[in-house]
């Protein structure tokens, strides 16, 4: 059982006095159930009247008790939050709540896990069905549709009291390598890999990469871990190479090669269209040696 601090009870009482009987019933009922997210149908069912339910929803949104996530889906602001409604200020929780089957990933997850000091303005969310980008409570949310084979490797994290689906550390790195465009680009991705390799399980990292079934991802993983001076063990390197066809070729970086770029890295079969010093620009320990 969890207990509210005394001030929390004071805020809850103050807030509840601003609600009508039906509104208070909705807030308290779903709070007692531990519900963060509710559907319009849940509220209508509780009150046993569509007309009353719709009116209560409009009033709770207006008073700041509900945040509209999308049509018919709302996030509940807990009554102990305070006497003045400021809305939901937890963008990761809001983003992951819009679509039930989803998780926060890529650059947003890398920032959460401490792999970068950058705070992306957009929250990136993995989904399995196409969903339009939207802004909820000032949070810009981009939904990225991924195939079932890539939809794994996330856990429920509690952020400011909200349960939030976020990719695990290892899956975060692999997702970023798979989609550098969702990780701030090649230079930011290199920083993420460098920071992450001291905090994650290399065995799990490689296993996650293999599960994605992408040759280009394996090639980039091998190249980037070498580049940031965090090479995988010979056993893990062997596993990667064994899964990469000798004829496989892929690219990393820009669309076309420019003078001074790293060029072809034979051991991983990848054409690197970027300068080494540019890739390592955010990795201070290494950049001066390139």
C-alpha cells in the first residue's frame, strides 16, 4: 500500500472540492483502480449515461483533470498533484500513453538512459500501426511504425509516478544504430554508442542486434564499437561476422562519399560516408587522436 504525504491529502481535498459529484466519482474511482489512462467508454460505463459521461469528460478536460491523448483516450491527473492544475508535465509518459501498444525509443530513450546530454524536442514512440504525429500538453510526439520482428526489448519504467514503456538500454542502442535519423544523426549516434558501451551488457546487445535480422545494422554495430574504442570481445565479433554475408555491403553516414570520408571498412563491409573526426566530435577522449 502506498501513502500520500500530508500535503498530498491537503491538495487532494482542495482539488476535489472543485468537482461536481459525478466528476469526483470518476476521478476517485479510477484513482482507486490505479488507472493512469482511461477511455471515454470507461467513464460512460461508470456513470451509466452517455450524455452525463460526455459532459463530465468535457468538464474534467476543461478543469485540467483529464489530458486528451487522442479521440476517446485520456490521461488522468491525480488529485494530489496540487491545488492549481498545471496539466501533465511528463512528456515521456504522455507520449507512450497515446497508443496502448507502444514504447518510447531512439533518441528519447537514449536521453532517458543517460547516453546523451541532448534533450530532443520530439518524443519518438515505436508503434505497430501507422499513427499521425501530434502535440499533447506541449510535447511533440512522432510515432514510428516498425515491423513485429523489431517490436521488443522494452520495459515499464516509473517516471514521476507514471508507468511508461521505454526501450531497454541495449535495445535503445540497437534501435538508434538501426535508425540514425531518429538518434540525432551519425555524430550524435557515435556519442550514444560510446557512452552506452560502459553501461550495458555486450552479450545482450549482440543478441538484440541479431534478433532484428538486419545485416546493415550488424555492420554498423561492429564498425561503431571499434570506432569509439569499445570493441566487442572476439567471441561476439565472431558472432557478428558469422551473420554477415561476405558479399554484403552497406553504407553509414551521408548519401554520397566526399573527400576525407572514412570510406570502405573491409572488416565490416560498410562504406562510411563521413569523416572520422566529425563522427567523434562529441567523444572528447578520442577525437584528438584521429
